[in-house]
C-alpha cells in the first residue's frame, strides 16, 4: 500500500497529490512505501479546488499541451489570413471607386462627371438638335466620337496646349446682358482677349441658368478651353460680383458638367479626347455669391483645337 510520506494517509499508486493533506507526492521519491523527503518541504495545496487529470507520464501531459497550442495557433493564423484577404478586396474596391471619381490629387487633374441629358429649366441653348439646328453634322477625320467625353479642370497650362490654335469666333450671344450706364457687358467681352472686360448677365436671380453661346469660324477638333471666371477688372470686383461655381459646357451635342474652385486664376479645361465642334455654349449651373452684386460674370474664354 502506498502512503503519503507527510501524513501517512493511504494514496493511490498514480495519485500526484495526497487527498488528505494535499502534499505533492511528486516532491518525494517513493521506495517500497518509504520516502526520502526533499529539502523544499511540502507543497501547499487546496484539495477542494483541484481536479486531477490522469496522464501516463509527464511527457504525455506536455505533448497534449503542445498540440493544443499548435492547434490554437493554426486557427488564429487562418483567421488572420481570411480577415486580411477580405480587407484587401474591400480596400481595392474602394480605391478603384475613388480612382473613378477623382484621378490624381488637388486641382491639377480633376475629372468631372459627364451628363448626357441634363435638365434645362431655362430653355434650350442655341444649337440644341432638331431639324432646324444650325450646327453642321459632319465630323472631322480621326475624332473618335464613340468614346465618352470627359473633362479635367487644370490650374496650369498643359504641354499639349502649345500644339493647338485658338479658335476664331464669328458670333457671341448671351441670354442676358447687364447695362451699366453707357457700358454694355456683352458676350463679346468674353472673347476679346482683355481680362479687364467681362460678360455680365442681368437676370433677377444669381445668374443660375444664364448662358453664353459662341459660334466658331469653322469646325474644330477642340481639346482645351481656358476660362477667367468672374470680374477680373480688379480683385475687389472679383469678389464683389458673383462668379460661376459650376457650368454646363456644350460642344455641339456633347456635354460636360464642370465645377471650379473660387479662385481668381486661369483655369484650363482639358477634354479627354478631341471633340468636333463649331458652336460652344456655357450655361451657369451654380455661383459663388458676390459680396456687393448678384450679377454673374465671366471675363475670358478661349477655345483651342486643330
């Protein structure tokens, strides 16, 4: 019969702790019922809180613990891989969507949304389709009209602008013109090459829906259009008058919607491809309100193409 070397209580052959006093039997070396006590003394033990797990030997115990740790590690690694792959696809999709909305950063490469059939509450612009349209139906060679037209608002002149020519203007007309004493701020002021003169509308509102239409001297393969928005006669007048915040640009039957920051600087609109056009119209969609007057102004507009 095996006994506890501390209290003498009988213990099972495979027991590791005395059920009577809680002594750690592994701290003693058993030899035919007698034990040589080690110098570290008995081990404090609470028999009520102990649930003994039987193992054939200590190697089996540590082997099982190792397998548990390995299994848990594999599960965690698999979970991390699944989450990582999911995040990769989510982030990739978000980046693709962001690329479609905003190519590049800042104002130097700013794509704008193409609108094919925008609502026009103020009426048709000159040259709006139909059998009586004044616009020629022929196309210049090499222009891929089947591609969707997009536009980019640039704050610096692109390199390709030097290879284009400024289009000649046969006629400029506007939905309304402001009369200021003996001065008429007509549409021709937009294309006279002088920043100090400007077209100014005279509607009762803030200028939303007002338009200017330019008849070119021939059909061009248009690629760039520059704008000086607002009244450029002075910086004070620039902020005193309203200026376009968004416009609808129409090149014959092609349309693009453009938004501009509120800044007294020359903007270049770069088209995604050459667009055949002999008439170009600009319609104000929204404005930056002037501090003194509500008349919306555009000082210069130049069309470039081949």
